[in-house]
């Protein structure tokens, strides 16, 4: 209890003692209510992230808001940072709503202020079900739920739940592939990558609007703009089989076309599609093909796709201990960022309009923005202990998005005793933080 809260409680309790000789019970009840109100309105400990609301605090690198997270969390060294004591958490932010899935519950906050918006439990699924993705769209939030099989050892299945972004109300639930789910959504319809097909559903009726079979093997996929790209391979992404073509589907209408390589197959595994270029990765490095004609464009050895700057128009490759910003059509280096304060490029997390986001780990964790063109750090925030960056392998959800001007991070405002199993420290004050970007 804070000193101010204790003092206020003593004052109100003293007033209640003086009035005990008064007979009416409503007096005692009124003072009891006053004590409860005082306990509720006295602010708790300040956030470690130091959020503020003035106009000056809306600039890049400033904390927009911070909210205490529910449940048990731990603070880990290294890239883990602040995570749930059991399982994982998934988060994403849109222009209006930020959402985080923990266990089987989704918590939503207003993107601008951080005010709690709604809470939605997915406990209706079978016991042991857990959230495995959260993606925010205009008007809806989609949540991937891994549902265990009915018998021990049986294969789990994935369902994609569509929630109204204003109320958290359940709109629909659709079957999805284990590493698939929603790739486009709005209040009217949702496009789902399923186990054997890509399907667009009507959220009002649940009816199928269009569908394209993709075969029994799970295919790798990427979204670029309004298009979905899937590999066409007999073995899918789980086996090292040749990729004979790319399936390109326009998400709004379902119009599909096949992109064939000039050689017999695309080399490597599909890693990213950006600015009309499909980038594959093999043991030697990155290979780029035209996502329209299938023609090979370039190869860079010892490099792998790391990020893409949609506004800046550059593809960023991890190249040794640095990032190389390359022209996606030619592969020529246009910018370079040296390794950060963490080893190699592990401290780099996102790039937006020529500014690289970096995070330093541990109890003294901080965030910084590095201007690639100028070659210097533009801003630093050193009040983010044990930062955790939310990842979504699809690139759709996660801490940052191409249209979001904020970064979602989990931090530990106060660490306690050592957690069991040697996984770090018990986090006494886990927080969800929105950092201006």
C-alpha cells in the first residue's frame, strides 16, 4: 500500500470511529462506501514506462500508454524478455484497437489512449485450447485457437475466431490450417488459409463466397498488399520437394493465377513477397524472382530476408552483422545498418520509413530509432525493462504493422524473486506498453 493510500485510509477510519455514537445505520454505510471509493481512486504505483498525455509525449520514442497485464508473468534474459509464466502471448495493434491474447482470453484496449475496451473469453473451446495468433483488421479482430484432439496423442486442430473489434462479440469461427488462419478480414467477410483450401466466408451467414483447393500438403504462404501467394509443391513446406509454381490470389475477388519459374522450379523456401518480388531462401542465401513472371532477378549469398520498409521501398537483408537495405528489383544495396548494441542484427526488429527499431534486452532494456539515411540514433527510450517484442510468423500480426504508428511491447515494471525452473524472475508488475513509432 502506498503512503498516500494508507494516510487516506487512516483519515476515513478515524472519521468513522468518531461517528460510531450516531445511531442511523445509513451513516455507517455511507462512510464505508466512502472508504471503498477512496481505495479505488487513489492511483497505484507509476508505470515503469512513464507514459504521459501531453502533445510533447506524442512524438516518436515516447510511451503513448501502459496498462498492467493480468496473470502470472516472468522476466527472462535475452530475447525472451517479459512473457507469461505458462504458454505465450500474442498481440497486434490497429488504428482503433490493440489486442493481446493470453491463454484463452483476448484483452482489447483503445489504440489511442490504452483505455480497456473489452475482454473476450474463448473458454467454450475444448479444455487445453490456447491462443496461437492475434491479428487486428478494420472492424474485427481474428484469433487463432489451437484445439487439442479428443484423445491423448491425437492431432490438434486450429480454429480462427472472428470478434467484433468494438464489443468483442463473437462473430464467426472457421476451420483453419495449423500455420494458416485469417489473411484478410473485415466485418463483411474473412479469408482463411485452411488445411486444403483458401476460402472466403461471409461473416453474416457463414456461407462460402469463393474457395480454391490447395491440396492435402500444407503450403507456405505470404501476403503482399491485396494478394496472397502460396507455393505449389507436392510435399508442401514440411518436405524438401520442388516448388513448381506460386499461386497468386487476389484477396478481394478470389481471382487466381499461377506464376511459373523459368527453370523447372523455384529454389529454396518462400520467405517474403514484397513490391512485386518473391524472395526465397536456401542454404547459400537469398534468391529473388519476379512475382509476376517468375523470372529470376538476383541472388545474394550469405544473406536472408529480415524486414521490409513499405514506406521506404527497401527490402532489408541480414548480411553478416549488419542489415543491408536493397532495391527489391535489383538486389543492389541502397542503405546499410551496422550491428546494434546487441550482437549482430538480433537487436533490430522493424523498419519504417527509413528508421530502424532497435531493442536492448534485460533489466536495463531500452528502445531506439536509428535513421538509416543520416546514420545516427534519432530517439531513445530507456524506461522499458525486460522488453518483449510480439512475433507472428505470418508477418500480419505482431508488435508492429505497416499502418500502425505505435509498437506494442510487454515489459516488467518490477521483477521479484527467481521463478521456478530457472526461467528468470517472477514479474510482479507486467505491463503492455504502446510506444510511439
